[in-house]
């Protein structure tokens, strides 16, 4: 593939002349009703304009991400990185293709050298899906060597793919034979080993690159949040006596897609006694007036950005019980108190030590983390509760540009109800900004 741009280790820039004669959308993408590239719908752009939100500039966002990835490779003395995780491929290329299917059928891959040379292996006859992305220097096929695709020829196909990677390293990495790999089939790993390529952990590289969001990623997240909140508002309107949990949950899916969102990672919505214990999935239960409903969006929205917040409501607009108010107020105090600890330089373990302590009755069914990173999905880091620090905790430090979710589940073992609250935050130079604008339910507070 010949791309209309110039790339070097010191200047990774998309040629601005390539779109000079093309009408553009507010995010810099092509204004073409028949284009291949997916993205926000007119409804999303209209809603953002009404809110005064500025969309990201996609070319700048893509350049920033490639620069972040290359800087990680250089600082870790790596010749390049080989990606199979579709979220890492999205970060490097901003390309999409059957994202959920590819998570369990690894038919796509991406190679990035430390000087920014990028090759994308896509699914059979899918070259046209990434033709609009000039930072991708070559588009190839042949990265699929999983059993469903290759049967008894797995090793043969893995070897052919590994030879391509070896050739790319020899041509674009000098004498550096060190390659980071995020996720790969066993046959592929062995084939790379046989060619003398030194493999190291690629997930560490991508998580560190993705951790700090650039200005356009922050704009993309604001837009994604606004679209998700509009979808949640429609979901709230659908909550009434006689509907099922799935009726309510389906509205979030539909409204996300209407605005150009992509998928939802989980189906964590429950009502009535199914709110305790947590993590019960949306199902056929019929909701009645007075029932508690709790959910977690876990939504991949516009631009592939993950919007992850939680709320709890009462069906029919009735007054919550005193017990429900108690649970809600504890959860609200928990996430508000913990959010106020956030600023650059704070250690992960400081947040664990200094954070709000849940009352003992609710610690056994505590949520898995106090905070977690967020971007294209749930990302590094996970910041643990004191009870989990020794087993799962690790150290790190907050930096400006990180995005975190702060959350709480409050429900006693054997209790009737469970409250789930969560907000999404941006670490700023002096503290934090709450990116979540969807209101809490004042009837609980």
C-alpha cells in the first residue's frame, strides 16, 4: 500500500494536503455519506454542538498515539511491537473490523517499529477498511493461524507469518532483535522463537502508552460521555412497571448505536433482589414499581472510547426505603471522598490507605477495585481495597492525563438490595475533573 504521507523517527505527521479538496466533518474525517470509515452520526454531532463540545481532531489523535507507542519502544530498547489484541490494534491504527469477533478469532495483527513504520494484517479481503489511515504504511493478510482458521496447518501458517515479522524487523529495526508481543497463539510464539527473535511483554508497553491521554483523546472521551449520558437518559425513561430488565438494557444498546457507539462490554443490570449480590446479568425479570434497579454502562462508545459509570434508580419514581437510602448515601460518600484524593504525584497505595472505609457490613461484598484506569476499555491501573492489597496490589503514581473510574458497590451479605455508583474522572495538573455529568438520584440523598 502506498500512503500519501511522510513518516520518519523525528517527524510522524500526516500530510495536510491530502484532504485539501475534500469536505470534512468537525472531527476532520471525510464528509462522505458513502464512506467506509465508521464514526459519530449526525445526531451525535448535533448533540455535542448543543452542549458546546468540540470533537477531537482525528489525525492529531492518531499521531499522538503512534508517538506514545514509539516512545515506549525506544525507552525500553525494543525494535518493535507485534499486536493481536484488537484494542491495542485500535490504539495503534485507529482501525476497526469485527472487534468482538476478533477478540476470540485473532485474524488481525499489527507491527509497529520503533521509528513508526506500521503494518496491519487484516482479515481476508478487508484492505479497504483501513485505506483512509495514512499512518498505516502497509496492509497485508495472513495473520490468522488459530485452529478454526488453519486446522492441521497451524504451524505452517504461523511460520509463514513469523517470517514476515522477521523480515520487517530486519528492514526497519536495524540490529535490534527485541520484539514486544501483547497476545499470541502458542504456535506463533514458537515460530518467532525459532527465528531468533527475542520476545518481551507487549501488554506492559501498550498499557503504559495508553495511560496518558492526549488533548484529542480527552475531547473524544467528553463526546463519548455526552452520547452515553443521552443514551442513559432514554434508558431511564423506559423504566416502568411491567417491563423486563432486558427491555431497559436494550435501550442503552440501541441509543449507543444511534450515535455511532460500538458495543457494550458486559450486561450488568439487575433489579429488585437481583441487585444483591452484584454482577448478576440483565435478564427476563419483570420490574415493578418500587423496585431498585442498578447498572454499570461498561460501554464502548463513539471513537471507541469506553464510558464506564454506574447509577441506581427506583422504578416508578417512588420514594426509596430507608435502607435503600442508607446504602446509596454510603456509596455516594465513598466515591466522592475517594475522588477528592486524586491529584498528580499520589501513590496508588496512598489511595488504598487514605481512602474511605466501607462499614464492616459491606466489606465482604466490596467491589473488586477502588479505582481503575479507563480509555479504550478498562485499562491500567487497578487500585485495590486494603483487604486486597497484599494479594493483588501494586505501586504506581498518578499523573496528569490519566483517566480513572471511582466506584462502589454497597450491599450486605444476605441483604435485599445493592447500590452501584461509579464516576469517570480525569487527572489534571492540579487535581481532577469529574467527566460524568449524569445526575445522582436526589430522592436517595
